[in-house]
C-alpha cells in the first residue's frame, strides 16, 4: 500500500480507502454483517487505513447500519485508522436535508456512539443540493465540535455537481472545509477541473464512485439483471448496455501490471495528481484485495491516458 497526506490536514492516508455504503444491506444487495467485518479486516491487512461511512448508510428503520458494522470492526485499532462520516441526511427521515447546528451536534453524537469512538477524523456535509439548505448556525456548531475534540476536520461530500460545485469552491476559499469528496471515474469526469483547482489550494480530495457503482468492476455485462431494490435496478437496458460498451472500449487499460478492470479504473483515478485517495466500495474480501492492488501498479503513460481521453464519449450520471 502507498500512503499520502490529505491536503493540508496532516492526516497520513492510504491511497485506497474503503467506503461502506454497500454495508447497509440494500444498495448493492444483501451483505451479512460478519462478511462486512471480514472485509474491513482484509482491508486493514492490505494496508488500507481510511474508512468512509455515514448515518445515511442504513435503511428506513435504522440509521447508520454501516457505522455500527465499522465501529465493531474497528475495536482494538481505532487509533491506527482514519474514519470519515457525514451529517445532514438520515434514511429514517426520508433523506431530507438537515444542515443546521443542533442537527449537526446530534448527528455527530449518534455517529460517535455507533462507531464506538470519541472522535471523528473527518466529518462531511452529506450532499447538500443547494446553498439554501445550509443554515448559518451550522458553522458555529461545527467549530464547537472541533473545539471539543469530537471532530478533527470538515469536508463537503458533493452531489448534484453542476448545482453545488460553486458552494464547494466558496467554502474552500473561505477555509471552511479541509476536504471534498467527489464522484470521479473513467465514466464520469465532470469534477476534474474542481479537483485540480481545489487541490492546488491544499484541499484534500477523496474520489468516490470510481468503479461507477460496479460497472467498472468488470463483473457487469449487457444482460446483467439487477436485484429489485438495489441501486442499479433503476437503469433501463439501453443505459446498461451503453455503460458496458464504454467499459469494454477501455479494457485496453488492463495489462500485465494491472490485473483487473477494477484495478485499472482505480489506477486511472490515482493518476490524477489532485486526488488524495480513491474509495472502493468492495463488498467482500476478494474484492477489497483486488482493489488494494491498484496503488502498487505503475501509473499509465501519456499515450495510454490520451487514448482513454479520446475514447471518453460522455459523462454517465452519478448515483
């Protein structure tokens, strides 16, 4: 595993991190808690020290299922890892936006309990959709959480990119945030300019959905049928085929040193200089071991990167 520093935070992080969205038991199909814990342990054995989660990674009856799984798995080595979580949205409240002071404090306290820890390394705003959703009192609340040692750094997890990238820019230049989390993959490059601009200002960049919700894993074909209720079940067959065909065009990126499409997709993201680390949403031990290998593969050369650029026909929508 290779390590770097997250922007100006001083946090030493692995270039590959583990995202835990899949551990809410529905987004990509059921994941048994014991299997999730083994996946987290395998990630640690592979050198991964950055773990991302959220209260939203639950279901309509329970917030923070993934936080609870991660918290249990972290017992005994919490101080050896970096944990990021989020606030502002919960599944039990219908995913509505709550970006105000008292809610931030309550959310952090609940996350600390589920994570079985007394501090959060990095707390992200969870996908505000517009500046109007942000209440002014949230900043004083976040300052208080930092002063109390419950939160170390603040970030913005960006969704609805076209509508909210300027919010991220403003917060970054005002030094209100230390990091961003943004969709970035071979199938969606819309954040490239933002990544380059904010990383130049010392903002840490966490890339997510870099396997395009599984389409860049190499495991999805034209005829794949997704389980009802999972994230990808919303796609019509035409959309599935278009995504798979684009992945097939990019298959030249798999080579001797890059042994799978998943590794190729993550290696390409890591070749973007502004990216601090890339999250994998691996569901099992085999997947996380494969993805961890991406950081040890040599970066792509100029000719390969140019060819990948030439083959990029459009940005496919993020989750």
